[in-house]
């Protein structure tokens, strides 16, 4: 997904590709929808130029081991794909408490530490990474760009590349990325869910874990009123995604069989000590209490109060999530 702030950053580099877009639009409206008309090299350039802006907005989470872990998981998924589309992928953890994951064209994929805190197993994280990889391999970003601005570009032709039309281009680009911020649309999201499940299974992970993740998200939506990709109103409802993912994951498991891993314990150890909560992005200057994730196995007779008192010496100092 494109996070909301990109609408003001991508404006600055998309104009360099504008002439290419206007030429492809001359093929007619039907061909514009056939997609993608942005070549892979251009998609890679888009990702390369937007990546520093993502990091400037959020910051990389300063944990080298966790960064390496997430990148290795992603690279393993890509290596087991028959056609990853791009020769290089980049997986990064950004320093945000927001529960989010998103991808840029050309193979740039990001997860927030807020999402890592929500995930309960390695297989769940793999399902999320697989979903974002699918956005890249299916060229959803490139298709959305062409679909949204093709007709508008035709109205002003190749002259839009001229500095004289900077204001007009700014207006079009702002409108474009406001639309993109609403998501790729129901079909693209469901397509990425389906591809993500298959990507996970090919690397030996249980695709049912994605169902568990979506179910957890659903519970969070009910409790907090906040939705995953909350700015993307065109996302399919999480309940619908759960039903479809459950059906497809069962079908995949029956078809391929074998022992599939979840690696719950290993994952929880990886996120132990990770910062919890706090800022959403770099410009967030509010003061937050420093909170970190700890892992505690519940024993018979334990209560929230006894755990808080026993672990921290103060029942007011702990926030407990049930894993």
C-alpha cells in the first residue's frame, strides 16, 4: 500500500516518467486498463526514489537483528517463487507504532514495528509479507497509476512534462495519490491475499496462519474501532478476507499436504525487547512512556495483577496482550 504521506512526495519524481505515460495512453482507453504500461525499470526507479522518503517519514527501527530477520524471511519467500518479477527485493522495518505494511513498485516492502507487535508467529508475518510481495509482482501500483491518470493525461498530452504545466500536474498528482491512498481496490486486495497464501505455502509455512492474523485484526477493529490500512476505504472488509483466506488456505493445505511450520516460539523471542507503542512517525513529538515487549508464559493461577506485580513490581506498569 501507499501510505498517506506519499501523495506529497511522489509528485516530485513522477513527472520524470510522465512522457512515458502519455505515450502509452495514446494506445487508447482499453489498452490503458490492460496494464501494466509502466516498464519494470521505471517501477524500480519509482521505488528507489520513494524509499528515502519513506525512511525520512518513519525512520528505520534501530534493531539490526530484527531488520536482518525480517529481510531474511522476505528474501526466502522471494527465492522460492517461480517468477518474482524483479531481481531484487528490499524488506524493512519502520519505526512506527501504527499497525501497517505496504509496498512500493519495484520491490520495496515495509512493515511497522506496530504490526510486528500484533503478529503472533513467524507464519503470520510471512503471510503479511507474501501479501505485500503480491502487490509488487502483480504490478498493482503501476496499474493504479495508469488507471487513474490515463484519461487526464490525454487531455493535456505530452506537454504536461513541461515546467509550464507544473501547477496543473501538481493538481492532477494530488488527486491521483489521494485516490491511491484509498487502496488498490477490493479485487487487488483479495488477489494479493490469495497470492500471499500460496507464497507462504511454497516456503513451507502454514497459510492458515494468515487467517489467524486477520482474525486478530478483526478483534482489534471491534475493540478499538481502528482498521488495518484505515485510510483505505476500498479495502475489502476484514471479515470477508477471513472467510476467503480460510477457504483458500484449507484448499492449499489439502492439495499440497506436508508438515507446515508456524514457528510461534521462535518469533516471540525475536520481538522480545522491541519497543511498544509510541510515535507513529518522525514528526510525532509527543512524549511517550518507554514501553517494551516482554514474553511471559502464563502459569496456573496467574492473574493480570499477579503477573504485573511479579514481573515489574507494580500492577500499573504493565499492558498485557494475549498471544
